[in-house]
C-alpha cells in the first residue's frame, strides 16, 4: 500500500463514528435502510459535520461494555443514568419518553410509589435503566424481578401471566406489542396509568477520551441546529402521536 493510500485510509477511519445500538421500535429499526428515526437523525448531524457513521447492533448491556473498552465511539438511545455516567458522557437530549408499567388488561393492580411494587412480579431487561428510584430498588434487591437479555421476553412473560408488570418506554412498548402479538392478544395488554419515569434519551460517548469529547461537541452543535429548525420537535410529536413513519427531516 502506498503512503498516500495509507493516509487516506487512516483519515477515513478517523472520521468514521462507530455507534452501538439495538432494535427498539419506533426509535431504532435495524431492518430499515436508514436504521429508523433516531439513527437517521444522528447520522444527519455527523454527516453534516464531515463524519461517516457506522451502526452496529448488539444487546444493550454489551453496547455499554464495548463503549467502556473503546470498541465503540458512542451508543444510542440511552437514559443518562448515574451508573452510566461512570463510563460515559451524555449528549444533549434527543427526545423524551415515558417509562410505564405494562400489565395484563384483566388485572387490577394498584401502585403509587416504588415501595408498592415489592408485592409484584416484574420482568426487566439487562442493560436497561428505568429511572433513579426504580433502578435503586433493583440494585438493593428490593423487587421481585425476572431479568432477561431480550425485551420481547418481558412481554411474553406478561402475556403468559408469569409476571405482573413489565417496565418499558410507552411508544416502544406498543410498537413491540403490535409486532409480537395477534390483534386478540394485543387487547390483553395495557399499561398502568401511573407513569414510572420520564426522562430524555441521549447518545452516550466514551468518558475520558479526547476524540469522544470532540465528537460529543460536534453532535451537540448539530443537534441544536436541528432543534432551531423544528426537526426535533416534529420528531417528538410524531413519536407521541404514533406516526413515526411519516416523520422526515426537512430539507
């Protein structure tokens, strides 16, 4: 390989942002050419700044480990939890999501505070954060949980009546229900009206890494441009109204 080619390849690699994510409809959809709404938004920001984006799809907890060891430059979409800030820095908020407790429609379950949840069987997904109070209860082993590595497992356990609750982002949860179950089965699952948590979703960048700090600043600058143009607000509205397929970045 000639010196000029080596320099070109090095520059190409340096300007490639490797981002870990996972299927999480309606936010991320691996089968779509553009990766779904949030990958499309993030790619637009980086490409406008002269970077190339490469997405890889892994389980959520593995993405975090790969970010920590430097295999990935960033991961998305994640809550900016205290635990995650030990190994990452968070971008400005992308969009906000409501975390709710899905349940069977034929059950009457009442809760108003985290302590009430001790009486219930709850499915959780490895690598997920559900809000400060719920996560703290998990860490202290105060809740009856069945953990798994796949989100769909939580809904299947719920459908079978093996758990009482499954916490999940509301928009993502209903998208998953529509994909996993028949129309009759969908009617059997609803969500409790008490919201578990509301928090913005972020891109997480590797901590204590000068290049990652630069990438985070580049991303935040570009995201603010899309906020000023109204693109981010239109995305949030499309998510809230269940019409994400209609959302497009404005030219």
